[in-house]
């Protein structure tokens, strides 16, 4: 069981995120705190593999927070949760050195678990929806649609199995264990799936598979 600490001041969100995370037996919410003052007791008390930060902080505050976490608990990985503003739009974060993942607060539970697995295995993650929002802001244009190859694309039973595992939150490492394959082979197969579907990362690949009825979330 791997402990997660949640830093957020929205009780409804904290309850929802706890339900999503604890659906996977690998993770449990050790505790949550609503402000920065409550962090010290948790981080100095026992190892915390993962910290989810959902507070609205300025870039300066965020940088100072991450630097402090690295000094007090260097084994803790940080995932930043980006929430909606009052007008329904999402703030585009400034990337901070030492943050391993950026996701939206309204992320699907399966993608959240996938992010946790990937970051827990030493990777980094940027949610697909957040990436699209950043691209939109960068281009200064109206929202644009993703374009995928035809949904008539044929998939082998092995490819469907890989897609199903990924859609249900399995990391490449856990997939390699599940299917008794090397991690290099798993990544090679997913690279072929990226090419076949015209997607560029795991999040957009999973979204393609779900939207085209190839797999479904559990």
C-alpha cells in the first residue's frame, strides 16, 4: 500500500479524489490538509511517496513549496491538480522544476490512476486535456478538435488487451508484469499503437480507444 497526501481546501473534491484513488488497492489517502501549515507534520512523520497539490498558488509560492518539499522529504513526488476558475475556465500552470505531473481536477479516475502509476514508476505526466488547453492558449485561437484516424482501424486481440489494461489505469511496468513481457516490448507495442491511431501519448491513445468503442473504463 502506497500512501498519498492530499493538499486541497475543497472538501467535496477531497472526498471524490479519495474515492477514485482508493478504488485501486495499491494506493491509499494517508491524510489531507487544507493549507501549507499542515504539511510539515505529515512529511516529517513518515515516508509519503506522493503529494497531490490542489491549492491555488502563485508561481512564486508554488516554487517555494516544491523546493521545501524536496528539502524535507526528497522521496516525495508531486502532482499538481489544476482546478477551474469561477468562470469555468482552467488556469494554465507555469511549470515548476520538481513537479512530476500536471493534471486537471476533473480528470477521469482511470487516467488519475494511470498518472499515479507512471509517476510512481519514475515517469512524468501531463494530462492530455491540459496539454490541449495550453496549446489553445499558445495559439490564441478558438478551441480546436483533435483529429484521429478512422475508427475503422483494425486492432489485434493483443492490441485490444494492451489498450484495455492501459484504460483501466495500468502503467507500462505493470502491463509488462501482467503479460510477462519486457518493458521494452510493451513500449514498442504502444509506440506502434500511437502510429496506428495518430495519437502522441498514452492519454490521447486511451481517449481514442474509449471514444471509438474499442475498450471501456471499468
